[in-house]
C-alpha cells in the first residue's frame, strides 16, 4: 500500500473508534454526540488537507519535470527553476501535513492511551489470577469478598482510569463520557472489566489495518460482555463472574495479543513519523537551496551558497561539491563543514585505486546516488569509517551532479544521527532532488551566459554590419547603431538621436519617404532605392532604405530604418556606365553612345521639322604615323585631335570615336533651306583645327589631315542605320581622290553597299556580320593570339590578379590568358548567335567572379583588345569598308560581352550575400529541417557542387550528418572507398610529421577558425583528400567550424568548389565569416549536445525509408491504479521496427524527420491508437489512451475532427 493509502486507512480507523466509543459508553447528553462528531470531522479535515497538499505537490512536481524535459535555454530554465522551487515548497507542505496527521492520530491520543493500557496490562494477569482463585459457591461469598478486598489492585486501576480520562480530555476537553468517576474497593473487578473492554476496543482499531475480519468477532464478544450490569448491588457477584469467566479469559488473552501488536505498530509508526520529519526537513532545505540558486550572480557564488544552505540543516554536518580533474582525481570546488576532513573527500574515477572505491568514485561511475553507514556493520569503506567516526558522522550519501544532461561532479553529504537504521528509497529520492535543483541552477547560469552571448552577438552584428540601423518612433530617431551614425557624418550617437527625417532626407525625395510610410500599415514593410540624403556637412549621399514596422501595444508608431550607403556603388556603376559609353583613350563618347545619340537626334529633328547632320570622319594615312612614330605617338595625336574638335562644337553637337582613327560628328537643329550654307562655314572652321601641327612629347610636329562623309536626315535617310550607311559611303568616295578634291568632306552618294559585306551596325549578329567574321577568321585568330601575349604582361603588373592566378595549375597567367583568348575566338565566331554569346558570357563572368577576377581587370582587357584589333586592322589586307564593319562588329560584341560578365559577377555576389543575410529560421524549426534548409541553400550557390554537415560523435570521429549538392549521393561512398579517416586523431601508423591524413576540416576544428584552400586537389598537406577531389572536379574547399557558446568547435560545415581560388577573394572571406556566424547562432539557439550519437546519411535514409514503408509500430503500455489493482488507461509508444526485428527508439529516428514528416508520423500514431481504442470499445473494455502529438498537429484546424 502507498503511504497515502495507509494514512487513509488510519483516518477511517480513527473515525470508527469515535463511533465505537459512541456506542459502548453511555453518553450523558446530546452535546457529547456533537463533540464526538466534531472529532470525526477534524480527522476528515486533516485527511482532506493531506490530499490537497499531495495534489499540489504532484502538480508542481510534474510541471517542474516538464520544464526540465524542455531543456535549459533562456526562459525555460528560469521557469523550470522557479517551478521546481514551488514544487519543493508544496512537497514540504505535503510531508509536514503527513507528519502532523501522525501526531494528531498517534501522539495526542493513541500514545497516551497506549501508555495507560501498557500499565493496566501489567495488572491484568494479577486480577485474572485472583478471579481464578475465587470460590464460586454460595457459601464462599463472604470469603471471596474478603479476598477481593484484601487483594485489590484498586490503586493501579484508579491510576489507569485517570490516565485514560486524561487522554480523552486532552483530545477534547468538553467530552463528558460516563465512565465510572469514583473508584473504590467494591467495584475494582467491574472497573477492571470495563478497562479490558475499553482497551480491547482501542486495540481492535489497529487490528483492522490488515484485515476487517477480527472486528466482527471482537464486536460480538463486546456485545455479550456488556449485556450485563456491572453494579455490585446485584447479588451474587460470584454468579455473574462465573457466568462470564470464559468470556473474560478470552478478553484477557486477546488484550495481551493485541497489546503486543499495538506495540509493534507503534514502533513502526514512530519510525515512519521520523522519516516524514526527515523528508519534510530535507524538502525545506531544498526550497531554501532553490532560492539561493535563483539569486546567485555567479557560478561560484551559487555553489558556495548552495553548500551553506545545506549545511544549515541540522542533520547535515558536512557538504562538499567535487569534480574530477584530468588525472581522474576529485577536487573540492565548494564546501561547508564545521571541521575539515580531507581524507573523506579523497576520491578517484579509477576503480583500480583505493580512492576509486569509496562512495564518490562509485557514484561517478554508476551515475546514481549511494548511501553508506559508518556504524557497526555499515557499508562504508574501512578508511572512511575510522575518519568519519572521529568526525562524529553517522552516514554519508554521494549524489551525481549533471550539467546539460552530462556528468559534471559529485555532491557529497556527511550526516549526523537520523534516528533510522536505513536510508530507504523515499529518503534517497528526496535528497536526490538537491542535485536536480543544482542542475536547474546550472541551466539558469548557462542560459544567462547564452543570453549575454547572444546579446553580444546581436550587438556585434548590429555594429559590424555594412548597413546602418535606426529605430524611429513617431518620425524621430530614438536609437541608431554606429554605422548609421557614420553614414550621416556624426561622431556620437547622442548627436543624431532625436533628429527628425527632414535634416537627413533631401527635400526632393521627401515624397518618396511619405509613399514608403504609406505602405507600412498595409504590408508592414517597404523599400526605397537610390534615395538622396544629406550628411551633417551637407554632402549628398545616395542610399537604399528599407522600412519595417514594429507592432506595439501602445500608440507609438515605431519603424526600423535599415539604410545602406550606396554612393560608392553608384559611383562605380556610373563609372562603369561611363566606361561603357566613352572611349578609353580619348575620353569622348564611343560607338554605343553614338548609336543612342543618333536615334535621339532623329526623333528630335522629326518633332521639330529640322535637319540632322551625321558625319563620319577618318584621319588620312594615320597608319603611317603608327608605323613610323609608334603607337604612343598615334595615341597622342588621337587624344589631341579629339580635344580640339570637342572644344569647338556647340553644346547640342555630339562627337564620338568609333574606333581606331574613325570618328562621328552629329549636328542638329538646321533649317532645310540654309543647311548647306551653315554646314560649309562649320566644316571650314573645323578643318582649321587640323591645319596646325600636333606636337608630340619628344618635340616632333606632325601634320594630320582628315576626311568626312556626310549624310542628312531626312534627305538621305530616315533611320540611324541607313544614315550611317550613306555617310560611310560618302567617306569612301571622298577618300578615293584625296589629292584632287576641293573639300575635305562630301555628301551622301547614295551608293549601295556590297551585299555580302555590309552589316547593320545595330545588329552585330546578322547574316551579313557572320559573313564578314567568316572571311576574317584567320585574321581575328592572329589578333586573339597577340592579345594573349600582351595580356600576360598586363596580369604580371596587377598584384591582385597575380594572387588569383597562383591557384591555377602551372603558370596561372598563361592559363588564364589562353582562356581569355579562347573566349574571344568564340565571341567572334561566325556561328555565334546573340543567345549563345549571352549564355557563354554570363558563364565566363560567373567563373571570373568565382576565381577572384575583378571587373576593372576585365575592362582593361577589353581596352587592350580594342587597341590590338585596331593595330591589326590598320596593317591588315582589308578594304576600308571591311575595316569599318569589322570594327563595328567587334565593338558591339565586346561591349555586350563585358556588360554580361559584369552583370554575372554582380549577380554572383548577390546570391552568396543573400544566403548570409536571409533571416534566421524560426527557433521552433526542427534541427533536421534546419540542416536540410541551410545546406540545400548553400549547395545551390554557383560553383558549389557539394556541402557537408559534420558532427563529432561519441567515438571522436566525424560523421557526415547531411550532404547536399549534385555530388551528395556519391560523396560518402567515395570517402569510404579511398579510406579517408574522418577523425580528429591521427592513425596509429601515421608519423607525427605526416599531415596527409589531416583534412581541412580537422585543421579548421583544431584551430577553431575558418580554413580554405584554393588549390585543393594539389594541396601537399592533404594528398589523400586530393584523390577524393579530382574525380569530382573539386578545386577548392572551405571548412567552417561551428562554435558553441564558449567558443568550442562542436560541428562543421564544408563547401567544395569547382573553381581554383574560389574562396580566397575578399568578398568570399566575408561570406565565410557570415556563414560561420549564422551557424553558430543556429546551434546555440537549440542547445544541442556535443558527442552525441550521430547517424550517417545512409543509416538515416534507411531509417526514414523503413519508417514509412511499414516499419512504424505503435505499442501500448498499461497504466495501473495500484490501490485498486486495475488498468485505468494505456499510453501509446511509437517505435521503428526494422526488417530484421530490431527496435529503434524515438530518440534515434525522430531527429531525422522534418516538421511535415513529424506531422505525418503523429497522425499515423493517432490513427493506429484510435483504432486500438475502437477495438477495445467493441470488446466491452473501456480504457483511456494517451498519445503524444506534435504542436503542429494539435494546432491544425482539423485535429479535433480527425480524432
């Protein structure tokens, strides 16, 4: 029977006692009945108090266990500790009520009665002996009466009666029971019989504790004994005594037996009351200790206060908290004792040592509490027993301390006299709760540390991010990070706090802010790009600004501003745009800008009804200048020529370089009637600019003439292509007779071009363009080879490019230059379409971005190719028309290629950045879902063909927890096939200096820092890994350790790249740091354990497949009410049964499942459990069933309907 059941039986017995008293004794008045009923009610009230205290304890205790089960992170550890404190206080109240019940029912009534009956029993044998010696004949009446008078024991009887009356009066002073109130010699025998009856009745109460059968017999005897009248006025007394001699004999014998029983029960009750007192005492200490755990500010303060609190319990004489060091010896880290006894705290984890076999060492190894007695025959080791006896200790108990569900230390208690011969399960469980509270205290400390670390991480993220972040309440800034302050040119945050938006945003863009704010109420966020803002010094900056609304309970309108200064980016974009539209040598607009300009000029002339003029200028015999004076002289002349022309044009006029020594002039707003007269004056004025010689740096003067073909809109053509075609034809004609011509210019001759050579300049991919490229294929191949030679020299001068090239095999510069030349061959291939060129350019740009090539290097490469092409065209055996069209085709295709590559590089960086800046997933997301989501995201990045998530298991080996990417299916098999040791310990046969076995993940793990290799396949420090890398085309590796809250490596994520030098550029280093910070925060937010069992992907997939292909099994576990011996409900237990019959526990397969799979599994468990329930119902068995469901399943709208 449980303790509560025993106490319930005792309370029922007590109420029966009151009822029997009410039936046997004569009650004087009606008020006595109320008094006795009051006693019964009081007993019931105490019993109800016990049940209430017990329910309260169970409620708080179950809640405390629930919080412990949830794990120790932030809020739950604090709630768990506070709930445990409430449970301890409830438990103390429960056991205090139990002890009080024992005192109510035993100490205040039964112990007094027991004492009186024991004393009376001593005289019962004497009285019985005297009764046996009475002469029961009539003639012996006088003799008998005399004998009774002479051998009376009236004084003992009187004292016994007085004790009984005193006991009853102590329970209820107003009780008026009609016991005989006068004691004299004449009724000693009758009173003795009454005492026997009363004592027997009391003893019967204890007899019913094991069986109700004796009660009927005793009540029958009592009924026959009490049916007579005990007054001595009746005569003769001897007949009455004779008539009941047998009954009295039975009564006396029963009294002796039941008195012995009572004494045994009393002893047991005294021990039980003592145990209850100890439990209440330890629980009171537990409640006080929990208070110290909550209030401590540091771990050492918590441990010291904990020991002092335990020492305040008068049963506990010494407290020590010990931890094993690296040598396995225990060190005392906190203690509280009146006298130090170091011999009693010497212990070791090694069982082969003497110190390893005391309580402390055995508790550490067995991970369970151990109690030992120092008395004779005690279980303590001899050395401890001697030392403990000198210290006055009677026993000791050692308790294991866990931290984060792992062994941490030992709590050692030395105890004084407890008044018990043994330390039973109830006491051991109660005192074991001390270490449970201490574990919660550690959880609280660890949670506080994590909170501080997370706060610090958030602070670092806020302060180190490239973005400025500010909080705006009612359109006034109330908080800002350092970057926000720096963007606007302030020195301290206090200087900008309180500022409204007006000083920060340019007046012209205030309306954009208003519109963005208008979207906040509807969608909660908005975004404005390229917003003009003002710094403190008045400088204009360009920013991208995102707004996010914070929902608050009050009426304050809070908005988070996330701002990024893109002024430099816009400057670079403008610079690239400028370079794309301007000639690198002369600085004037290029062909691309010219095409835009001529289209605009035609539209404007059409609207105004005016004439637009387009002239194509070519420098006469300019090839001779390059051949005789060199290219630098030619470049100088081109530059000075462009400056002279540009400086003498009107503001609406336009001047551009097509390439080489060809230029375009666009003049607008001429009247149709006067256009020729005005043009003649303008062209004469322009020619004067070349009539003066060009002076070179070496002092040489060069005279350079020019020719120009002119076309008019709308007279000669009405679209840009035709207009340029007419002007080009006019140039061709005017250059045919440079000696005899009257003017250096000529108007359109309306000559049709050669049909197989002419190409529309706006379409470099037309049939005509392909025909030109086909006829000049050999020529262009020579240009590409000459470019490759000069590009190698260019790479050697670029320090950044040289570093990137070092990761390429052999001579990286030569390899890269050949790759560029090969790409140019494709770019100018006759069969290259616009779509194929765009696709190829994007891939090449992506590759360049991965290997660390900068956009400026590509721009220089294009400029170099233009120069090389122009030189070859000028020297080549091509007609002027071929030269002109080839330049046009090359310029368009080069420009298209450069723009596509730059876009690809920007897109590459943006995709990598998005992985890091994506908001962290919900903290409730399961680890399996989280790992899959994050590794899949990384594996989808360009250039990443494999991602591995590694965990260190309990065998100190790295287990691949998850793989992702196009190689994920083959990676693990390949690693196993070549025998790579995925461990952080060297193989036994590996020499100390050999590092071939040490993969990059091991080095990252050891150094707790990010490790990368840009030439992974040829890394001499990991040759074995090179065997793994080469077949898969892996050229680079990035290994990022995942660190716990104290900076220890606990896991790792590894990225394998397809390009050399892939993870070595500056922006890639930033990406790696961001990934590390992201995974660190994800790990810490979930408080995952280190050294746990980790399943390989193959095992995990096998479990998952088995689970959803018939392996999922639901067992039921009965829950039995022991007081009734009945099954009241069952609990459904989910298990995985493998095809071979092996049973897998949920702890091994549930972590493998994602949220959707978890919901599917829980619904399957619910369906099968309800099927069991329905089957039992049909069989007439009514049971309840408990089924664990996931929160997602419980919150589903159809959950109730499904059930």
